[in-house]
């Protein structure tokens, strides 16, 4: 009798433990940003980058720009809704890796190093690096940078570009979180030059007569692509929609709207 009840008890204990095991496995299957409504995707950007993404305080507090129009057009084609949030540029890839967000559009260049941690679509726009300085202390060549302080956005490919330049001429590199801070530092003289993409720099030249710049060799282009979590199922869908927009002229229309006709 004793043996039988012991047997039953151990059976019950066993059943209980395995039930707990299954329950645990199920909750582990739920991943960060993808839980909740499957049709709503969380996008992050670094809204310091007109005309790609920025807040026009005169018009409101919403993030607007080329990347925002592009993602809404792509989302319409793929049947998703996209919610946009703002972050420092340097936090975007870690947020994707931690599955806090589903995608990033931030004029982000698909470098091989980044592609180890996130998946990229095809490139949707290409720009060049520019060395920006004050007109009255104008820097006209890489050699002019000798002994100068050069500012770059933290975590950007311009930061790598600065390191590359520092192998040719002696410069001091300063990092800032936002492009607007770089422009501020230029004007106050805390840095002598900044490396900024031409499309973004051109926007600053239009508003600010004190600034000047020159483009670096175009063999070193900086393209932009959409980043997703590694192995994300969305990459392929968005790539297909992007291809459609390239072929039917919709992408060109957006480029003209935000970057003007010069493309
Ligand atoms: N294309 C450069 C990069 O990927 C700079 C992008 C900066 N984007 C921004 N929203 N601030 O590193």
C-alpha cells in the first residue's frame, strides 16, 4: 500500500514539474518588440538629421523627413503600421539587438561590421562625406586639417572616417551625440571641422552663411538602408516593397521632395 501511494505521489510530482517546464518554455518564446500587435512595428531613428529625420519645432513635435515618408509608404505596401520613436544614433543598433524595436531608418549605412549584428535591406539613397568648417577658417583639403580638432557623430561611419584621416594627418577627434551639437561646437570654435554627409550639410549651408564645406572622394559613398533584427522575417518583405518603389518611380519622387532636383 505504502509503495503504491509513494509511486502515485512521485508520478504527481513528475507531472507537476513537467507542466512547469512547458509553461516556462512558452513564456520564453515571446520576444521583445514582436510581442503585442503583430501588425504594429516599432521603428527607432535619430531625429537630428534633416532632411532624413528631424523635428521642425515651428510646425510641431512630430518627427518628419525622407525616412519617415519612405517607411510609411513601405508599410502601406506590406500591410504594417509603423510607430516611430527617437533615440541617440549610437543606441539604435543595441536597441535592435535587445529586441526593443523592430527596425531602424536613420540614414544608416549598411557596413559589414553592423551587418554582423543586424540585417539590412538594399540601399535606398546614397550620399558622400563632407568636411564642414566655418567660412572664415575654411578647411579646403585633408592636409588643412593638420593639428585641428575634428567633430563626428558618435557611432557613425564618419567617426571611422575621422580615424582613417588621423592616419594621414594629426587631428584630435571629438564625438557628439547629435549633428546639431557638432554645428554648435563649430560655431563656438571648440572644434575646427566636422565630418557630415553632404545632403545633411547642404541643409545647414542654406540656413547658415557662416558654414562652408567640401566633399570627399565619391568612391567612399555612404548609402542608407533599413536595419532589422538579425534573421528578421520583415527584411525580405520590405526589400520587395522597396524594389517596387525603385522601379515605379515612387522612390525618386520622395528623393525630389526631400533632397531637391539635383539628384
Ligand atoms: N550614414 C552615417 C552612418 O550610418 C550617418 C548616419 C547618421 N544618422 C542620423 N540619423 N544621425 O553612420
